């Protein structure tokens, strides 16, 4: 029996196609197996004032488990911002009136 596996990232599933031994061109069984639960994230928003570089975020976070964007532009961790404890620090202060979004990834 030959098994062909396809991974679909959008569905987070593996679909296994089994070829029938008597007729290899026919599919005898299609099986869908979940490999991960649905992951959700939370977010926080702030507004830049042109001078503040430090913002308080949720505890237990690190630079590698959050996404930060300013007015929809995704920033680069450790280059554009750092995290220490509950403090998110930008290298340059976000402009006045800019929308800052922090997406907390599941950990």
C-alpha cells in the first residue's frame, strides 16, 4: 500500500491518500487528521505621541512571541523594538497619533 501525504497549512491538517493494491489509480480511503488545535492570539493597542518609546505589555512575553506593527507596518524584533519584562521599548518613538498594535502569540 502506497501512502501519499499532503499538508495544508490553512487547514492545519494532513490528508492521507491510500492507493488500492488491486487498482493503484483508485483512492480507497481519504483520511483527515488534525495536527494542531486552533490557535488564537490576543492583542493590545497603544497610540504613539512622538516621544514615548516604552509601553507596558502583558507579562511573560519575549521579543520572539509577539508581533508589533505601527500603522499596519510590521516591525523587526530586536532591530525596531525590544522586550524586557513587561516593557516594550522602540528604537525610535512612534510618531504622534500612530496606532501601535501588539499581537500576543500563543505560548
